[in-house]
C-alpha cells in the first residue's frame, strides 16, 4: 500500500484531482487518509487521478481551474482521461487502460473580463542595494552576457552562405565565437504576410546586446534586403547599430563572395576579442521565459521556479519576458490577477483574441497546440498546458507591459510578448526584443539553444534530470521531493548571475543551437469553408475546400502528350550512367539517412550525419550520409499541413536512393517515432527496416550518439555494385529560374522527352517558369495548352512519364524538397540572373546559356549551354549523366551552399 502523499501531487490545495508522481499499475492500493483504494486502471507518471469524489458533469480542477468535466461519477483513484489523452496513451501501447474516457475537455469559451474587478497591483519591492554581474557594456541598451560575431542572413536565400562563412571561422579565439543566423523566411517571390515580423526580428538581432559585431548578408534584388532593414529601422525609430557592422550583398560566385565577406569580418575579430567583462548592474539582465517539451509537473516545479527567479531579477531592476500567446489561452484570469493598468489588460486580451483569429483563418484552434509528448506526459489539453505555463508569472509579480513579437522593450518589469507556442520561434522574438538570457523550462528534456544568447534549462523532475544531466542546468524536481522553493530560488538565482557573467550553460557546453523565426502564414483573413464561431472557436469543413488548398493527393497518372518521346538527341551516346545496385534496386546513390522527426532534433541529426560520414559508421554500405533538418513536426498546426509533412517525410524514408534510414526524435514532438511507425505501416512499409533513436528517451546527446552509431554499425551489408544504365532509369525534375529563351525552353523539352522516351520520369513544378512558357509546352507535349498537376506536393507518382507537382508556394528550397519527396533523384535547373542553393538529399545541377549569368556566376555553374536547342539539350543531358554517375559533384554541394525546407502549404500555421 502506498500513501497518497507519496505518489500524489495536488497543484494547489482544494483541487479535486492529483498528479501521479510515478507510474501506478492497475491494482495498486493507495491509502487516502486511512481509506484504502485499489486503482482500477493504470495511471502513468504525470497523469491525473481523482483525489475526492466528482459527480457526473462536475468540473475537474487543477490550480482551481476547470480543465475537463466528468463523463460519469468518479471515485477516489479513478484515472482521469479525455478522448484525446486516452488515444495518445493507447497509441504508445500502454496496458491496463480504461476502454472509455472518464472526462471531456472544458470548452475554450471566451474569457469574460470584468474590468470593474481588475486588480491594479504594485510591482514587487525593489532591492535596496541591487546586485551586479560581469557583462559587456554597450553604448546603448543593456550589457551583453555574451560577445559574439553574428553573421545574419536577411532571408533563406542567404542562409547557406552565412552557415558556410561561419564554419570558416571555427576556432576563432578570445570571444564567444562567430555564429550564423540562418533561417527559413523571406525566400518566396512576393510579399509575405510576416514581413513586418521578419524585419523587426532581424533588426532586433542586430541590436541585441550579446552581439559584438554583425555582418548582414542579402542577395541581389531580394525583397528582404539589408536596405529594407535600414529603412525599417529608420521608420520605426530604432537606434543605430553601434558595434562593428557591415551590409554585404551577394553578387558573384559563392566562393568569391565568401572570400569578400570574410575580408569584412576578419578585422573585427581582434576588436571583439579585446573587449572585457565589467561589473554591470543586474538591471541589465533581461530574461526570456520559455517552456518546451512541457509535462504535468511544469506548472508545479519548473515554471514556478523560473518565475520566482525572474521575480528576484525584477527586484534588482531587470526584465522578464513571458511569451507563447496560445499557451496562455485558458489562463487569462491568472495572468490578469495583478496588472499595471486597464490599457495593459485590454492589450493582453486583444493579443490573445488576435491569435485565435489568425489560427482560425487556417482552420485551427489552440487545442491543436499540445504536442503528442505534452499529452503523453500529462497535459491533456490547452487549458492544463496554459495554466501551468502561466506559472512563469509569479503571483507576486505585476504584468507591466504587452508588446508585439520582436518589439523593442518599452520599460523594465514583467513583459508579455505576442508569439506562437513554437519554442524556437518564440525565443527568436524574445532575443530580438533584447533578451540576453533565456530561462527554458522542460518536462521531457528539450535541448534546444539559441546561437548567441545562453539558455538555462530547468527540468521538472529529478528522474528526467538524472537521465539528461549533461544537457540540463537545474533540477527543479527537487521541489517535488521536499526541497523548499525558496532554497531552489536562491540557488538558481546564483547560477543565473554566474551564467550571465560567463559560466557556460549546459547547452553551450554541448554546442547545440538553432534559429527559427515566426514562420509566414498564408491566410490573411477568413476563408470560405473555414468559419469562426462567436466563441472564438473554428467550425471546420476543410473537406469542402478545393483539393489545392488541402494539398490532397492526386491520381499520380502521367500527362498524356501528343509529341513523340524520342528526340534523336541520344543517337550517338545513349547517355549511359553508372548506377549503384544494392538490395535489388539500381540508383545513382545508396544513401544513409538520419531523418529528424521534428525541428528540435534537426541540428543533432546534422552533427550525427557528419560524424557518421567521417567515421564510416555504415562502412561501405552507403555512398554518403545525409541529415535533413527542418522546422516542422512540433509547434505547428495539424490537419492538411501535417498530412503534407508526413507525406514528405515518408517520401525520403522510402526514396529509391535511400538504403539505410534512421529516425531521430527529440522525444516530445507531435510527430514522434511512434507516429512515424504507424505511418510507415499505413504506407505498407516494414518499420523494422528502419532505425529509431530518441534524444530524450535515450539519455541525451552522448547516449543517442552511441545508439545511432551502433545501429548503422550493426549491419554487414555488401558494398553497392556499379552497374551500367541510362538516363531512362532516372526520375529527374526540370526547373527554370529567371529569363528563359525560346531555344533553352525547347532544349529543356528535348531533355525531358529523352528521359521519358528512355523509360524514365520527369517532374515539373506547377509554379515553375517552364510551364508558363508556351514554347516549352508545345515542344514537350505537342500542345501549347496549359496542363494540370498530376501529383500533390511530395507525392510519389503511380505510373512513370511526364508529371507536374502541385506546389503551394514559390520558395525554391520548399520546391526542391517537394521534388525529392516525390522520388526525384536529380534536379536540372536552368538559371538566369543568379544561382540556386543545393538540396541536401537531391543533387541540384545548374546550367545556363545566359551570358550575364555565366560571366557573374560561372564558378557556381555545373555546365554552360550554347548553340541550338539540340546542342543545349546535349549539354544538359551530359550534366545529368555525370552527376548520376558520381563523376561530378554539383558546385553548390561542393561549396556548402545547401539547405532543406518543408512547406506548410496554405493552411499550416505556427502554434
């Protein structure tokens, strides 16, 4: 028999349900103050059970807040589960569960704001003698806690460039390092809906006190340029950048531009290294409060602890910034218990309502926020998650200010910033607002960090801390086992001062960091078929929307063409290729793939793939190792965008070039390993063919490295055998960017006809320049008439031939990623006016017959075409054959100008 106080945690006295501090199997006997109760069902750690009887229809309470209502009379010890939570746990194969849920979620009714009852309280009392830390004084704003040289890409078009440029400064000494800020935004044609957000974020990054010098990099003629940032800063009254800085526009070959940009950065290094830490007031400590991978104990231990330490920072004159708007829906009353004035309260509620409307335009509600890991670890719905998240606002602290995403700080005290619940996107906004330190609370053990702002990570339970101690800084779980909160607050405050003064955080020691800015949202108002009800919830009829909006699958049958498939182009050579045969498949490559299941495991996947390549974990069984980091799988909405995401991921797992594939989960995402196991089964694939690893469940970076290494090393596969083939065994995407002459359009058509005529397949983008060219359509299909898509984004076709992939956007990297997921083995792109980044998995071969492009970017081209259409086609086909035979590595790949990005389609949005 176990005592209730040994295994039950009441968030607050008076709650009628308790949180289980350990897994309790069905049949366990609990002593409730002298009454023995046998548990009828298994209760997982972090899940709730009834602490006192609840009648049918009565609310179930945590922190005195109704989060669900009983579906039947519930007795002490009954397992509290909603339809969502029961389904999530059942999907993990847990035994001993009830057949039916015991509760239903509390509706997300609008918060009823009683302005007459508003508590206009006082901020916590200031310290008589405020403390100090050792920081880097700046000419404006607070001091820095770090001193970095930052290479800032204005859009995704320059992300590969700044990443490669930073790599060339690895090992720079005397300061905190040269770091890239590479992101996914601003790369499409046209004006994105998040343009203001993007410009504010980039401006804020450049002015962050942890930046000792900054190079801002753009490409020619792009919308989000260095000049656009200058204009934005002038218009909005931003102060000038006072650290060493420069604006650099890419205008030539990749290597030449790297050299030129490097010359700008090199003189800054000794200047930044010469700066020294000085004693500065703790008022210069601006802390961003974040949570990720939350669990049932986040609102009991870690969040209250971070809030208590933030309270002490405010008492010393500093700033604390709460964010993640959708993770406060349901907790509005808690946030407004103590507020500066009525306008601040109104602005907070307006911000929440605006967020509800925006996700409603995309057919979603805040209930789509909790991830699979959240639910599995006891956060059944958004109300439970929100009330727990709101505990980062200490009860004694007053809400002073409400700001927009990335808006400069309006004053000291406690600030709320509008942002999505996506952890990385939210952190980026806080950093842009000026935060120089991040508190990150986590239940599952999120390991993410920002490149130039240190993160202190609080983990909710001692068990999880011990599992991930190398990646975590603070064991907040000690509160659950008897350590007073005041003691933990004092210890963590001291740690905060030490980290602000230069002591590396766990994340810095691990060397892990990544950036994601609040991603563009496609809808800017209500859509027909997606209606918003008066209570702020959405009534979805997405099945009634056009297939294009939903990115629904298509039949996958090829275009019917009127032209003969043979061209005579191959009459002399046949365009032979040397393929690799293994496991009954012939392909240009036999790849070892490490596929992160969400954004938070992306950078670790990259590191593991690089190590696997260098140390030959798979021996000679694969031709190369690849990782595909992305921004999806968590912190984003579900529905149509999730279907596109899952289809894309499976496309790479089952790609004809993939020989070995391992999925790497973070551990708390929506699309975890179990999610993809079931998706593979649905696709008719055997999950046992794949490797599975979990950063959190396996015990952190070192442990997961061993697991991945051992899996790749556990096979004794023969080396692929080189065999002769032709381009007719390939699936090739044809693309054109920039001006396209009639001769080159015809040449591209001839290339496609040659491949299809030899038995292969050609895929075109529905938004690409080729399909808008009547000459191409006539030469390729025998008719200038427009053609319709045959496959959805990332969909595999059913029958070989000519195919058109439906593309929801114009971003090049999303286009290339869709091609690859559809089985494309190589992209041949004609470029004019500039070159393209390479895709990490699918080789991108670039050629041009434009004299200006050849003159400026010749070093980045894989081939130069000239002459009549047949001669240009010959050049293109030879380039395809050389890359497919591994005789030539595309220039963009060799230079490091690579990327990978998954589309969210028209209905996906950050949450």
